[in-house]
């Protein structure tokens, strides 16, 4: 009788173990271009944000920037899904007013300048389905080159007169896009 109870218990435990493994959730490995967020103000304790961008951070890994962000072509501003930017107040990029809300943020890298594009498209993978008719704003700034190299594509915000400046850097390339608060 004891042997039967032991066999039953072992069989039950084995069955439960096998069914648990069969139904266990499979989690993906860490993404090669992890997602990140940049916001202003950057302090996590400050909940009253002005702007926030969610983007993936590809790494150069010995490749030139131009291989990953092709000159003259619309680029997703990162990797994987296109970057999404949220404005919590009406902002102005160049001469164009942007209402509060979430938009897709694209870039067009070029030899001496980069163009930022704010698009009404959302939930976009890459820039494969970019449609110029959905542009809300475009603004071009000069490209600067530095000695300091950044391995990972990076975005940061800095306080500016009546707004913020979005700094983008990768490799030795840098651009800065000024956003002003709509008055």
C-alpha cells in the first residue's frame, strides 16, 4: 500500500512538472537595440513633463553611422519601431505649431544637415510605411562633428529659452533640434 501511494505521488509530481514546463511562458532574450526614453524634465521625480520620446538604441559595433542611418533617406530614429514623441503642451518646431499628443519622430540624415519629421502616424515599424502626407512638422539643422564618440544612438533634452533642445548623437555626429513652447 505504501509503495502504491509513493508511486502515485511520484507520478502526480512528474505529471505536474511536465505540464508546468509545457505551459511555461517563453521570454525573449534581451533586445540587441534596447528601448529607452528621454524626457524633459529628465528627473524621474518630476511628473509634470513637457516632452518625452521613446526610441530604441542601436549600437554601432564597428559599423559607420551611414550604414545604419542612410543619408538622404527617411530613418526611424533608432531601431525596431519608429521613435514616438509625446508633447504635453503645444510646441513649435521651426515655424510649425504642434498640438499636444503623440507622434512618430523620423530623421533624414544628410552630409551636412539632418531633418526632423514629426508625423501623425503611430505604431509604425521602421520607416517602411512612411507617408509624407502625414507630416505635421519638418525642421532641418546643421550636422556637427565631435571628437567624442557615442557607441549607442542617444537622445537627450536640455532646457532652452522658452522650451527645450533635443540633442541627438551617434558616433561623432551631433544635431540639436529646438522646440519652443507655443505662446
